[in-house]
C-alpha cells in the first residue's frame, strides 16, 4: 500500500449500505477519518468502534438534517444516497426520483455553498440499452462487443419510453450528472462522478425472504441455493452484466477520493470489470455449479433454473439494459487502477458469506 501524504476528513452519505460499508472500511484502513451518515448500521457494526469512524444515524430527508454543517466539516463528501434496485424503480418510481435527484441535489448544493469537493455516485444505468437492442435486425454484427462498450465522455445514452418507468432511475441520475457538469462549467463545484458496473460482494443485499424490499439478482439466486428452490430467469436471462468485485471497486473509488494530483477534477469514471461479462442465465448456472461442487452440504437439494416472463416477475413498466461493458481506460490511465478478481472467485467468496450468515 502506498503511504499517504495527508489524510482526509471524509463525509460519506449512505455509508451504511453495501458500497458505503466496504468503502468506509477501505478508507479507514488507508488512514482517513470517516463520518458516516445512514438510517441503518447493520452492515457497519464492526466499524462503529473504530476510532476513525463517526456514525450519524439520520435520514437525510428529515427537515432537521444539517447537511451544510457536516459538509463544512469535511474535506471531501461522498454521496451514495440512492434507491438503486430495479424492483424499486418499478414499484416506487416517484420515491426513486425524489431521493435520487431532489435529495441528491441538496447535497450537491451544500458542496457548492461550502466549496467542498463532491464524489457523486451515479450508475452505469445512465447508458441504457445498446444500439443492437434499439435497432434490432439492422446491424451486421449485433454481437460485436464494441457496440456495448461504454465510454464516459463519448457514448450516447439510449433509454426506453416514459411508459417503461424503470428508466426513471437512469433519468434522475443522468440529470444529476448534467447539473454537476453545469456547476463545474461555471467553476462553482469540484466534483467526480462514479458510474458503478454491477458491484458484487458480501452484504450486497438482504435475501428476498428476509426483508420486504426487492433485492438484486444475486440474493434471489442465493436464496434459491439455500432453499433448493427456483432461480427465475427474467425473459430467459439473456441480458448481460459485467460483475465487479466490491474489493476492486473500493480500491478504485479510494483513489478517486484521494484524487492524486487533482486528476479526478470534473471527471466521470466507469468503475467495472470488463472481463467479467456474463449473461444472467450464465450467472445462475455458475452459482448453481459453485454451490453443487464446492459449497453445498452432501445431499442438499439443488436449485432449478426456470424462465419467467418479465411482466410476471416485475409487473408493468419493466424494460432492461441488454448489455453493458465498461471502458475503463480512463481509470487505468489516470489512476493506475486495474480490477483483479474474476467472477468465479468473487461469487464463491460472496456465496460463502451468505452461507455463513445463514448458518449453513
Ligand atoms: N433478474 C432475473 N432474476 C431475478 C432477478 C433479476 O433474471 O431473480 C434479471 C433482471 O431482469 C436483470 C438482471 O437479472 O436483467 C439484473 O438485475 P438486477 O436486479 O440484479 O439489477 P441490474 O443489473 O439490472 O441493475
């Protein structure tokens, strides 16, 4: 690990979530101090005693939340506040808009008012669909990975119609990015935007039967392993994702927070593992295979893999990103970062975490 010239006072809003919890551990190990704000602390139990960590249990939507005071006390602000699960985009689109845009704007404006640097989490969802999905049957080679390899400052965004309300999340994040860019153009905000590509690791989400929420695909498949039930493939599991180990992600975002030589000023970074591309069907098969060959108790019932129509699984308003591969040349060049973990390794570690947490 490279020694730091100076340590930072970091305000992390949303520190109790999946990304926030891993990131806070990483930043504390680097010698920084972190003030974490969140409604929940169950994912950061082990950090609460850390001398460098201060926890503020707070809903940022509460009228009494003193965002400007906390921002003023920090050197850098990380904004992770988000509803970031597709199930929520479909069930609570207005809440998704208000939290991901309106509330995030207040944080950005506090950074403008107090002259603080902002590391804003956005999403690879902003890229939307590929040209191949938008123009079916029109391309010579729709499988060319170049069509799905997204570059931060060049790729156009292709989102579905308003009636597919899943896109409200991508639209809110996109608009937020554009507002930060505009503040930057006026020289009023020093910001860096992070676009995560399907981070995965321990604590990613609760299992569907554990909470009333609607988690991402990994916990659905994990629960199917634990209970020997069905892994459900929405629309045949044809869509593809590039899964990124949360440890790789935290290392990259740690560099973005530290901002060596100011290289991250007014930059957008894809953070992802291009080599880890897999279809959702492939993910189900890989998890079932890992479970059967390495993790299950002898005689355990294995999950089955079944197809379900999207409308049955999500209800109306569903649409999807078909494929998204991060171009990470910017993170490589400016930060010297390279993802290290392959998907099998990451899945095994993550599955072991859930098995241990469920007494298996
Ligand atoms: N999906 C699935 N079965 C599930 C949950 C999700 O086939 O039990 C699909 C979903 O339709 C999408 C992909 O898995 O194509 C990834 O969904 P996720 O909720 O993990 O988040 P996203 O990557 O879309 O943000």
